[in-house]
C-alpha cells in the first residue's frame, strides 16, 4: 500500500529539484521518492563515523600504528617539547 504526501517546497528548492530531475530524465516525484528512500537507508547521523569514508584510502610507510600508537604519540610529544625549548 502506498500513501500520498503533500509538501510545500520553496520556489528555489523546487527549481533546483526540477533541474536535477530533468538532468536525470526523471519526474520530480520520482527524484524526491528516490532521495527519501536513500535517506532512510543511510546510517542515521549519530551512527555515521566520519572516518569511515577514509578507510582503505590512505597509505603509510608505518604499518604498526594500531599496535604502537602510544609510542608514536609519545615520540611526537617529545619532539614537540624539545622544539619548544
């Protein structure tokens, strides 16, 4: 079963949506429905981890950061203190 939802769009938003729908060769209704479907299937904002999109995209010469992060942080702090003196 489907339901009908009536919403009022600001003129500027309607124009932007119509332009996007035309570029995608879709109706405004289809674009809005697709957008809402994607919205509810995406993680909620409090579930989103901003680091997730970066996972697997970075490379480093050091490959033991997970195991030795305290050592690396300590070393960086020592270097920072030494350069401040």
